[in-house]
C-alpha cells in the first residue's frame, strides 16, 4: 500500500475509530516519502508515517539534545528505558539528535490498526513530554 | 567488523550533519547482492537435491527388483535341488551370482546418493539460515536509512516552510491550552444551551398567552377600538 492509499483508507474511517480526533494529512516529499498526520488540537506534535520494505513506521518527535538539562540527561534516558515496556505499543528511540517515540506495524495492517496506532502514539508522545518535562530546559 | 556494528558506530560517531548518509549506499548494494547470491545458491542446491533424491529412489527401486529376483531364483534353485537336478540348480546359482554384484553396486550407489542428498539438505538449511540472517541485516540497514531520510525530509520541510520546530515544552503547553480552551468552550456551550432552553420555554408560553402580559398589534388595536366605542 502506498502512502496515498493509506491516506485514502484512513479518510474512509468513521470518526469513532479515530477516537474522535480529526486527522489532517500532509505528504512530505523527499527521498523517503513521509506522511504527516496532525491530530486536531495536537498540531504541534504530529505523527509521521513512513513505509519501509518490511514495516510501517509511525514516529513522533519529542525533543532534541539541546532541550535537555545537561544534569538530567542520564535520569531522562533511564526513565525512557524504564517506561519502554510499560508504555503501550510505542517505544522510545533517538534519530540523530532527536528523541522520538515510535511504533512499528506490519505492512498488512488495516486502516483501523493504523488509526489506532496513530492515536495511541500521539497519546504516548504527549504523556512522555508531560512526565519528562522536568528534565527539559 | 560486522555491518551492523559499522552502522551503529556511524550513528554513534555523530554523523549527524544534514544530508549526510549514515548508511553507505554501497553497503546496501553489497548486502542485496549477497542476498541474491544466497537465493541463487539455494535454488541451485534444491534443484540438485531433487535430482539426487530422484536417483536415490531409482536405486531403491532397482535394489528391490534385484532382491526380488534373487529370492525368486533361490526358490527355483531350491525346487531344482528338491527334484535332484543338481545341474539345473548350479545353472540357477550362476544366474544368482551374476545378479548379486549388480545388487551390491546398486546398494553402494544408493548409499552414495543418500549421503549426497543429506549433504545437500544440510547445505540448503545452512544457506537458508544465512539468507535469513542477511535479510534481517538488510532490513535493519534499510530501516536505519529510511528513518534517517524521513527525518531529514521532515526537517527540510520545516526549514522550507520557514517554520521552526517548537520545543517540546512549548508544544505541550499549547496543546494543553487548546484542550483547556476546548473544555471552556464546551462548558460555555452547555450554559448557553440551558439558557436557550429557558427562552424557548418562554416563547412557547407567550404563544399560548400564558405568563407575562403580551402586547401585540392586534391587542393594541382592540384596545383602541374599545376606547373609540366608549
């Protein structure tokens, strides 16, 4: 399924599958096609969806190195490790100097599964920032 | 050094400049070639295996046939001996002795085919494991590459639209504020709603002529007519 097909199938979903959130889609061109999904009311922290050969990756970027209080960095990373398993469906990661939460889905995932993943990932991203804001400048 | 170690060393090494490839495109090509080679090896080995197993089956059938023949002729020789025809028995025995070397040869051939088949099966299994391993590494390399590219596409998109990525704390604050605004609006709407239902009740009462005195053009006219008549 191409990114465009994913958008089409997501657009067909009932609002309750999206847990009431309206999704706004933007395809970001580049070497690697990325779909930006903005949840209404949460536009500042969008979910990005990209397709690899074997999986669909949903990523939300949290903060970059420059935002972390230097003295809190170790505590923050330990907290991420501690939270990694309890946090439903998402994991912490780092891409370059950006910290992120992400979830990986099978390429055969249904639109419902993708929508569920997007909402959960957004919830997790906001919770993570909330919980770890003390570590940030 | 394994390829994965190289990737992680590159990632850790801070190769984080925009547009700088973390994963060497050449490394991906090499891995992809290795996967293709392994797949070709497996296809070839499986083809060989089919052939060897077919020959093994042929040998088995031949052995069966020869063994049956030996048993058959042994029966005939026994019969000849029973009838006291030693000459015929010797002739039959000679016949058996010409079959037996064939049988021995076939058995040897079969053993060799079996061993060959076993080796090929082992080879296929080993190559398949190797292939799975290569594929897994390739997935990891390509995923690393995709995520890097996606991240730089997103960053470029922000740069091109002249907007800046907000800090996480600011983003959270704004989202919380929006949630609060939404909740406030919802509450205001509820209040308004209940006020509206009050006024609509009043309207109904008015229509029915219940409640406070209502003055309409008609009632005013009636009043004036009444005054005039007086």
